[in-house]
C-alpha cells in the first residue's frame, strides 16, 4: 500500500541529517475555510461555516447560525491544531462553542496570537482568523485523501474506516485498515471500484454508499482541475441523519501551476510562511533557513544538497538551503547574500557554483557587489566551475577583496568549516 511504502521511506529519510532533510516543498497550502469553500463550489456537502477576523465579528457571525452548538477553529496552516496551545495560554486551537459570547471569548484568545503545535515548532504561527462551523456529531468518521503517489506514478485514493485521527499512526498500528486505490489520471476514478471501496469502508445503506462515491468523484475533479497535489478529508463523516459530509479539509496545490491557477494562488497567506523565504521567492531564489553557522549559496537543488552533505562530512553545519537557479542576476545574488546575513550566528559563507545555464561571471559580479556594498566581514569561500569560469576568477582576483577561491569542492568545504571555527585569518 502506498501509505505503508511512504512510512518505510520516512524511516530511511529519518536517518538522514536533519539539515539535509529540510528541503523546500513545492506546494501551496490554503486555510481550512478556503478549502471548505472550494468543496462547496464543487457541490460537496460540508457543515455550514463562517469566518471571523476579530472577536467581535466572531460573536456576530455566531448569531447567524440556526444553532448555538458550534465549533471554533483557529485558521493556522499547521497540523495538530487541536492538541496545540497558544502563547497566551489557551490550550487547543479547536474548541466547542455553546453561545455567541463564548465564541467571542475564544476568538479573543486565538486571533492575533501564535498557535504552537508539533508542526510549527516553538516559534508557532500567527492566527489571523477563526472559522466557526455547525457542530455535527458524526455517526462514524472516515479518512479519505487523493494524493500523488510516486510508487504508482500517478494519483491514488487513500482511505480508512478509522478517521478523525493521525492516519500515519493507523498505518503503523493497523495497516490493514488502509485502503489504496490507484486512479487513472485521464479516465478518472472508476465508479465500480469506488463503490467497492465505499462498501469496504463500512457505508451500509445504498444512499450513503452512493453519496460516498459521488464525494470521491467530485474530490478527484477538484484535484485534477485545480492542479492539487493532495486533498485530505479527515474526517469524512456519516452524519446522524444519514448523509456523507466533509467535516475538515486540507488542500495542497502544485507551485508549478501558479501560471494557470491564478484564483487558487491568490488565496496564499504569506503570514503563515517565513518572511525571508517569501522575500527570496520574489527574487527567484529558493531559500530555507537551517540551524547551522555556514551560509550556503549554490545553483541547483541537487548541488545544494550535495554541498550541505560535504560540509557535514567535514564537521560543519549549513545555515541554509539556497538555490539561485539558472537565471539569477547579479542583483539576485546580492539579495541572496542579504538573506544569508539576515540569519544570526553566520560565521562563514560558502559559494559553490557549477556554471551551465548560470554563468560564473554573473555570480562573480554579484559576489563582488555584495561583498563591497554589504561590507562583508566574515570569511567568504568561493568555488566557481563551468561557463565563464576564467572570466569570473579574473574578476574576483582583480577586485582586491578578501575572497578565498578554490577549484575543488572538498577543499572549499573544508575551508568553509575551518573558517567558521577559527574566523577570518
């Protein structure tokens, strides 16, 4: 099963250095209330919900429901919200609400405060809005997801009768509870097989089985039409009155599709992302902060990973993943240096460029510009190989700046590690 294969991969991945594991994920995630709105656009049944951005608005919208039995959820892009806690002391980003006044009280403790979960780390993430929804106690909870499965080279439907909990824990403790159905990307979900899955999940009546199949079909339509990489419904519920309903939704979309999914990508909330990473993206740079003290500037994700590996082999700790790509300008290179230097505790910088599409002389121009204008005072180690290599080396030599140039990756990495330990010679 694909989920089990992923767990095995995770076990292998866990043995890799945390610095190397922290690579950029190429997907857009959107808030739960936006995902729920998207579900409704496609005719998928969800509880009625409203969004509030102030505590006063939360009290107001709570009065608009036909019931006082509501649930209030912090809109933060992180898993484990229910088990998290706010910096102000409130325990749990998901709370039961019995009155508009209570909605206001909870909202005041959520909005404007950081929610800390296992996924956010100690820094937490700011909550700018809350979602209030009808409380719909389910007769049974299921798990359902449509995602890219590399082992199948295509999309798959992954589901379980054990919903409302961590699906990876289910896969570990009860792997037989996970059902995986490959989906033909062009033909879509096979209706007969989807019905078989609905029966295996435990939907008893013909009505709930049919509604479950229709929900699966509509979810795949969203997945394909919106260039999603993952649609996760946890839980998918059978309500007390016998209907199939999506109680929670998590959507991710392929970053490569932003040119044709303008409406979807306009839903991006950059307050949930690292400010430096957002700034880097504006300049065409892929940047992720790590915990080390050696700044890295590399072209190409593969070479960047290899560079971090070699630094680790020499006993160093990379401070970041930074890929300038193949079309960076001198100004973008300077911005890359600014991003690296914005991190506290940087003791040396290692530039490792293999010039193919990216010309070494452009990188050299950016290095000289950054070193001069930013008044760089920490050791800068540079390795330039490939297109316009000789021109780049000449530019650096004639700059009279204190830049340590190397031809070999090992030699350059060793120097970067030594310089981080001993400082500028």
